[in-house]
């Protein structure tokens, strides 16, 4: 068993850093780490709370030899990405950690990565729990993030409308390619939650989701959620433009150097997880407004498909000539999305 002193050490470590540079703590109604519960100041009168939890398990979501600073960043980033996908602004987060042992340099680096991002996003760490796991158990980090979104305005998965265009932020495929090559990669190790984009899309997008399990699988989530929405008369299908896919720079370089074929690269971009880009649907009339948002955020936004009415939720990929892709390619896409179970 770890001694009490070791856990006090963590307590001090976290407490000393969590408040730095966070305007949250200037509010007299705010209380962070140290009491039995944290206190969150009231939200604005027009706002509601958005809450999301994501867990990282050693050996499953990250390699044991990962850079702890990037792991700390990523543990928070994937949660902030969920807030971004709802159009929410960050309010605060908590951290639950199951640790095998107290490795001070490792934990210091982990917290540094996490709290640097927390400061950038103005999302203070306000509490959590630290426990010791069995000696042969994987380490676990669970983050719960709280955000605020204008009442009734959140970007849900079930808001698709016929005629909507599907857009994706940034580029795709580099994270999955880096995992495959076991190479460090900015996209994989230092994902940037698209918080500014999510908030800019309030009142513009009908639906949004962040890409954690792969584009194809997130499109399916939008289609099935929206098709089940009450009052919807038919299902929704997605007509996708294969040639519009924005491939990441690493993947593009790998094609250029002959390391990977164009088809294989495209399939990685469509099925690869860990992207943390936003996939969103908006009426065609909003295209100019969306382009302007991309320019002001210096973030590329690409139209990759559109939503049509259908008998069942389906995804049809078409080539540059508008022809459906080959059965062979389609079969490779169908089960390519990363599934946890
Ligand atoms: P309690 O027994 O009341 O749950 P703890 O000893 O578990 O209190 O925690 C003491 C304080 O330290 C609490 O404010 C708690 O939120 C905070 N804390 C403990 N572990 C973490 C952690 N991993 N991250 C952030 N805060 C933590
Ligand atoms: Mg506790």
C-alpha cells in the first residue's frame, strides 16, 4: 500500500498547480480542490450545464511508454472535444486517477500537460479522487468535464435535416496512420479540441459530433440518432464525396513517397479514430457563413457530403464523377471503424 504521505504528496502537487491562471477562482462563489465538494458559480441565466466523462485505460487507449505530458493533455483534450461538439464553453473538470504506484516525475509531467491545456481552455481542475490499483492492473484516468451552453441551443447528434451539408474540420487520417506506424504525431498525441468552432456553429449547425471512433462511424451515429428522432417521417442517408476528403499532411506525404496507396490512405481517413475533429451538418444556405468561420479561426472546413431522405440510415460514398465507389472499397469501409467491444 502507498503511505498516506504519498497521497498527500499528490494532493499538494495538484492543489499547487490547479488554480494557476484560472479566472474561475476570482469568483467569490467558486471553490476548487480541498473541500468535500467543489462549488461552481451560477451559470448565466440563459445557459444550461453540459457534462461529459471519458476514461483512458493503460494498454487500451495509450501505450505504457507514452510521454506523460502528452497523455495528460490528451485526457483533458478528448473531454473538451465532447464539449466542443455540443457547442458548449468549458466551466470546470474533475479527475479520477487509479494509480499502481506514485511515480512523482511521471505524475508531475502528466499534470503539467493536463493543466497547461486547462489554462488555455480556462477550464479549471476543481476536484477528483486518487486511488491505488492492484500491482498488475492497468492505470486508469477518468476526466469529467462540465460546460455551459445556451438553453435549447446545444449541437446534438439527432438534429439532421434533409438537404443539410456535412462538413468536417481540419484533416483526417494522420492519427490512425501514426498508431499504425507506431510513430509520434502531433494529431495523435496533442489533439486540439475545436472549442471555438463548436461555439461559432451555435445557431448555424443542425447537428454535430466529434470524431473519436472514425468518420464513417460518426456519420452513422448522426444518421441513426436523427432517424430515431420523434416526428421524423423518413430516415436520413448520407451522400458522401470521396474525392473531397481532407487527408492529413503525414498521410499525404506517405502517399507521395509511395509508402501507402491512395485508396489505403483514404480508407484510413474515413475509418481512423482519435481525430477529435468536428463533423457537423448545416443547411446549404449557411455555406458562406461557415467558410467565414473557418477563415476567422484559421481552421480548414471541408464540405464532404449531404443529407437526403431514405428508407433506412445508409452511407453512400461517391467518386469525383458521382459514381458509387466499388463494392470492394465499400466492403473495406463497412467494418473498418474502430469499435471498443
Ligand atoms: P474525500 O475523502 O472528501 O473524498 P479526498 O481526500 O479524496 O477527499 O480528496 C481531498 C481533496 O483533493 C478533494 O477536494 C478532492 O476533490 C481533491 N482530489 C483528490 N484527488 C484528486 C485528483 N486526482 N484530481 C483533483 N483533485 C483531487
Ligand atoms: Mg475522495
